[in-house]
C-alpha cells in the first residue's frame, strides 16, 4: 500500500501541543473518490487555529530527528475548557489545496478527473496524497497549474459569498475591513467587475496605495485621525448597510454601524427614538483582533452583529449556485482570483519554529504555500 507523509495537530488534556509529521497509508479510492497528489496548499489564517490552537509558540521546540518529527509547545491550562472538544485527538489539517488526480474510483465522474489538476477542500491538504470525494473537487481548465489553483476555495468563495449575501439580504453595497488582504483584493476585483459599491477599510497608508493601484474607488484608513468622518463620507457615497469584519475584536464593527446610522438618520425630523428604519448589519467572519468585540450602541434599534462562515453559506446556497461560483473561479483563476505567494515550503519546513513565526504573523502581502512534493 502506498504511503503518504501528512501533518497532524494534537492538543493533550494536560496542555501540550503536538504538531507532527506522520506517515499514513493512502487508501484505495471508493466509487466516487479520487486520489490527488498534493502539490500546493496555502496557509490561510483559518488554518492556524486548527494547527496550533492557543499554544504558546514562543516556547515551541522541534524534534526533527525523531522517527515521527514533532514540534511541541505548551498550552495554558486556562484555555483548555475552550477547546475541550478537540483534546487528545490527532487531527489532520489544511483546509484547501490543489494537485493532480493520480487514481480514481469506478464511477464515470471520478474517472473523468484522472490526470486533471483539481483544487480540493478537505481539511486535510497538508499531505503528499489526499483521498477526497469528487464533490470536494473543483476541476480546473487545461493549462492551470496546481500553484495557480491552490487558493480556489477559501478566499474566492468567501468573496463571492459576501456578494451573494449582500444580494439575498437586500443590501446594495458593502463595507469590508482588513481589505488589503488577499481576500480583500479579490473582493475588490469582484465588486469592480460587477459594479458593486465597496468601502475598503485598511489600517496603513501603503495598504491604501496598494488597493488604489488596483483600481479600488473608496479606501479609508482606520489609523487616520479623520477616520470617523472618512468612513461616514464613504458610506454616504455608497449607501452601504452591510459590513464584513475580519478583525472581530475591538470597536471597528461599532464604528461601521455608527456611520451607517448617521447617514440613515441625516434627514430625520423631530423625535427619532429608534433611529433609521433601514436595517444595518455587520458580519464578523475572522478574528485578527482577539480582544472582545465592543459595541457602543449609537445606531438605533434596526441593526445586527453576527457571525458569517463559508461552509454554512455554501450548504444553504445549494449545488447549482455553488457550481456557478466554481465555474467562475476556474475561468478567472489567473485574474480575479489569482493568488500570490511569497514563500514555498515543504511539510518539514512548515514545522520549523522560525518559519512558523513568519507565517503565523499573518502580515499583509506575505502568504506561504506548502508544497508537499518538496
């Protein structure tokens, strides 16, 4: 039976992260499954919590010479109740990636993928080989490389999902934070193509310059003293009543709602007890800021703050809509949905503390790709 090297993460009930590179068997594909030789798997922010949880990586130690190479790091006992559901379980990691189909089950649909480059969404892509159902595959057009296809799911479908959510909930414009991220740049391109007003919120002038150079029309800098007024003017120009916030913590979501309410109530006369009747919604979809979410309620009564995740959105959308999104991603993988990687590393290098420190920093413009074939 063929073997495959694969990264796993375990957090023990006594407070120890065990990040290991193990050898596993590659199964024979069942009727509607394929075996993909993984050649490119991005490290997304959404991968890092499954990888490391709340471990103190500053104290990480790597035993690279053991039969099973392992990186260990302590986890503070106070965090363990928060992650009780995963304790003492060895979990595969890696949300998405791409590679070449090298074996297929007996169904015609599986056989049709033989030799093709496909992107996969499995939760176990940090592996030399992945066995996946054909429903988890996004076949790419001839000539697309695994590196080009590596980020076909998480960022592209999240950005498309934000636009679909806007339409289905009756909004007409979007406010997006951490907008200079790879995801933010994709969303900006989609909104420009589809003529959707978008307010990009960033925190550095160089990020303003980056998005402007790509054609973004409205970019505001949360570090500027004039941010509150700039945000209001941007919302006034777009009539945005929907926001997606990647930071999660702090009061940025509250600032967005306040600016929306200020614009919505600008023409109010007399007693305005409940604020603008237009519903204002901010969805938190990330946790770049781990502080508590602070809501300084100054936006009437017609508002909401909630969570938004890609997989529940896809399940609710239905297969026809998902296939439409897949097709658009495949057709525009080298333009709208192009991903740019600064570093390409092996499975073994992904375990080195100095490299973990670099990709775990989640810096704008620095994206790492794991190539399990290295």
